[in-house]
C-alpha cells in the first residue's frame, strides 16, 4: 500500500490552486511533485492523511521549524478555519477526489477572502481561479 500524503487542513486549497510558485526552489519542486501526483490519471485515488503539524508540503519549507512553523499563529488560524469549513480532523484519511468533493460542497467561489485571510498567496487569485474552475466542473 502506498503511504498517504499528509496535509494540514489549509493545504487542500493550496494544492487545488498551486501554479508553480513557492517560498523557495526546493519548496516549489516538492509542491509541484505532490500536485502532479494529485492531478495525474490516478490522482483522485491518492490517500491524504490530515495532520495538525508540518506535513508533506511543509517538508522543505524555509519557514518550517521541526514539526511547526515560524508563522505558527497564522498557520494555526488558517488550519482551524479550513478544518471547520471542510469537516476535517487530525488523523482522518480521505482521497483527493473526496477532498475536492468537500471543497466543491463547502467552499463557494468568492469565500476565500475570509477562509484564507492572512495568506500571502491570496492576492494572486490562483486559488480563487482554481476554486471557480472546480465549481464549473
């Protein structure tokens, strides 16, 4: 059995909207590999395990400090809002297809300004564009 990808709650939306930008070259390369897996032919079957600490995306992040982050308060707030919106909890497992279904059901277009408040990537509109595309089908 393939080991599940680990995601903090807010990384579900980050993975949906990722377009090749990141905090560093190694971070971007790692994120691109994870997103390529999710967007691949069998990507919907990829199992994701929800975690409340540093995850598969965080591994090479320059802000990571052990299992935490230098932006711990901001990240915790993002994770709390996303976990509540998507009905997620630490230890839960779901497929990427299930995750996208939850996003489609619980995160309407135009809601990211509140849900993702404080995220430096919000202003680029990448996640909002991907969210709108997900809702279009």
